[in-house]
């Protein structure tokens, strides 16, 4: 059977249309017999040659399936999104898959009991849970032995990123399976014969030898990863359902083992009091897990990877752009630089040269010119400095194709030139780059590390800013370690620096706010007001503290205001009415944690009408201290 079917094209050699055919006003040239004979011989020769090669002599060819290169490209495109998904997305998707596996166990056991253990009839509904998972797009651990591994083999994602992905998905699968097993054990779902059948099926796995489990699981891993390859090679949903059903039917029929099903079976016995959890994990689940993993990776992923051509990712890389991690980054991930390569990154890794570096990530160059001006003003106060403006385009999906990269980069460069033009006469060097990624804020942190930035100046808003991305929860991971540099985050689209309010209670983040206030006072002649909120009856102590703090930070000429109400947020809101910008230093909890962990921004921000500039400086606080304000 050939890989393609010929489709005949209609004969268009008839007389021209009467209304708009050939122009009859010009005389037709007389035919040349020699030319006609030569043309006819050439046509016949071409037809014969095509027929000899097996291709149709006439008509066009419409291919009915994807090539292996195209299948691999589709898998990598999907893996690009999967590997950059947030932990919460992955876990709950894996949780849903674990629930679906409980359906597989339920139906298998029920049919096993009603058919007296018939090897074929009892397995007819076994694939249903897997159909739900794959057609529904849920995350299943064994399915993830193909797409993320393919991305890792191409050095587009690091090994630590792959392991993180696997662990989160597997935890979600096991959690869903555990809930399902608990319901099946104690929920009265099974009658007595069905419960006995469930125990018998689960005990069969426990009684199987360790190495037999391993090799049976390896074949199951081969089947699952092969299903993924075939699903991406299919053109319609019906084909995918048939492929998934037939493939997963082979697991019970072939007496093979799937790790999430095995985990659910094992917990059923544990909850019933018939098995020790340690024995179940080490003697049953562990060999199945290893077998599924190795079978999926070695027997399918590597084989399918190396059967594709060297140009398999030409379109996924946007016409051959080099999207590869260094060997160190591939092995160590973020600890050595990056854990993932964006779809497009036109910037170059900077070589430390002693200059003060400010990174300005923007998502909409048309509305964020103020950020670039602020960054340039701050950088100019530090002597030789560089302002790097990075246009970060966060995309939930991208259509890989010819010319796509050039169009994106050209439009981005045009917009960036409009933003950077007004600050090019400042005493700082200006660099620009374009980053297109499935991620958003994560790219900012990795860029700050890679650029060895001293300061990040960025915006934050509800709609089109980077913080508004649904993937912004990935920033929580950054809170487990120190910030890469100082951060200034502007809330609001307008930047009026004429009258600045700087609330302070001391601390390193207020020092950063003071540095910015001095810069704006020097560059734009801003009037600065210092605010200290004291407890009732402590006004004099507050005034003494604020005067001393102002002298220490070269702001002795600033207006001093002490509020003894004890209510920090209301005091700031009252004073902000007469100001155009509030410079707010982070508290012990850190504003980055609040931006990410709360559904809206900090309450103090919502209580003022002017813009707010949030400042946070790297510190030694760990995750717990940052999130809960504890030392």
C-alpha cells in the first residue's frame, strides 16, 4: 500500500470561457509541428519515468499521513508548552488522570467478576480511563516519557526540568489514584464478588516476581509511548480513539503492568488491611515504575528520535535558529544558567565588564516607555551603565512555520526602536532583544541571572503585563532562593515623578527606595516626602527616627510626615492623595510573594489613586520567611 493516494485534477484544456476567455482580437500563431512533436515526446517520457518510480503519471499527490519528521515536530511543539507549565497546572492535570485510572480499575474489576475472569471479555472496558486521559489532554506519567524526553534530547530543556516535570505529574497521578482507591475500598462501590475480584487482581501483581514485573512493565511502557507517537501521527479524533483503545487493551490481555494502575491496586490492598505499604511500594510499584520509564524512553523515544532526519526541527526552531542549552545548562539547569530555551531569544549573553546593568522586561512597548526612561535615569547615576530592554512575548500557543520568526522579530524591533529612541542621548548604553516564550515571569528571572543584572525595572498590571500571565505562579519557585538582583516594579501605566511619597520603617528595601528617590530628585527635580507610621503616643520617637534616617540617606531636604494612627495602609492612602508616585519598599514578607500568592496586588496599592513603585532588594530570607514574614 502506498503512502499517498493520487487525486485527479480536472481537465482544463477545453475552450475558453465565452465571457472572459482568450482575447480573439489577436491572431493565433500558427502551430509549429516540430515543437509540438518534441513537447509530446517529453510529456510521454515524463509520464513513463514517473510510472516507473511508482508515482502517478498525472494529477496531484495528497499525502494521507505525516512523515516521521513532521510527527516529531508536532511532539516538540506540544512538549514546549508542557515542560513550561506551572506546578499547579501539572499537578491537578495529573490528579485528574489519576482519577481516570480509578475508572479503569473499577471497570476491569467489575467485568472480571461478571465474566468469571474471562481473559478477553473482562478487559474490554480497561482502556476507557486512558481514552479519557489522552483525548482529554490530561497529564499521565507514562505518556510523558515521550514529549518532554524529546525536548530534553534536543537540549531545549534541561535534565532537572524533565525530572521536575516527571515528579509533579507522578505525584498528581498517585494522589488521584489514592483517592480513587480509598473510595473503592470504603465507599461501598463493590459488592462482595467484585471486591473479591479486586483483591485477586491486586494480589496477582504482588505475587509476580520483581524482574518479571520489570520486563512486563517495560513492554507496557513501549505501548504507552508508542501510543503517544501514533496519536500525534493521526489526523482525526476517531483514529486517535481507535489507536488508544487497541493499544491499552493489550496491557491486560498481555498480562502487562501500568504503574498508575498498579499503584491504585496496591493501595486498594493497603486500605483493605491486606498489605504493608512498604512491601507494596518496593515489591510491586517500584519495578513497574522503572520498567514503564525505561521501556518508554529506550524502546520508543530514542528509536523514534534517531529515525528522524537532522532537519526534524527546522520549522520548530523558526528556520534553523539555534535553540540549544549548553552542556552545563542541560545537566544542571537553572543552577548553570537556563533550564529551558525560549522559542525566540535575540539577545546575547553578556560578558561581565564592570558596568552597572539594568534589565527592563516589557510586554507592551507601546505603553511601557516610562519604564525605560526610569531605568535610564537610575542607570545614569551609577557611572558607566547599560540598559537592556527585552520585549518578552508570552504565547500560550505558537504556529511554527516559514517566515514566522522574521515577522515576529521585525515587528518587535520596530516597536523597541520607538521605546528606546528618547533615552539614547542619556549617558548610558542601550541594548534591545526579543524573547518569545511559553513562559512569562520565569524568563525575567533567568534573563537577570544570565545578564548578571544589577537591577530589574518592570511593570505590573491586571491585563497585559507579565505578572498577569496565568503562568506567573512559577515565580514562587524563585522565592526559595535569593533574588538575582534588585527589583523595581511599577504598578500603573503612568509615571509622574513630580511629587514622590516614600513611606519607610527602615530596612534594605527602603534603602533601595531612597536610592531611587535621590535619582529622581536629581534627574527630574522631584519633590520628596518621607512618611513614618508610628503607634499612638510615639510621634516624637517617630520624628527622631525619620530625621536620622533622612540624614543617613541624603534626603535631609525632604518633607517629613509622621502619622501616629498605627494604621499603615490608611496612612499611606491619605498622604498619597497629594502625591503622584508612592515609592514602597518591601516588608519582611516581600512584595514579589504578595504579587504571586494573592489574587490581587497588596491592599495598600489598591487604596491609592497614583502610581506605585515597589522596591525589593535581595536578602537572606528563605521561602517560609518570605511568604509568612517570619525570620
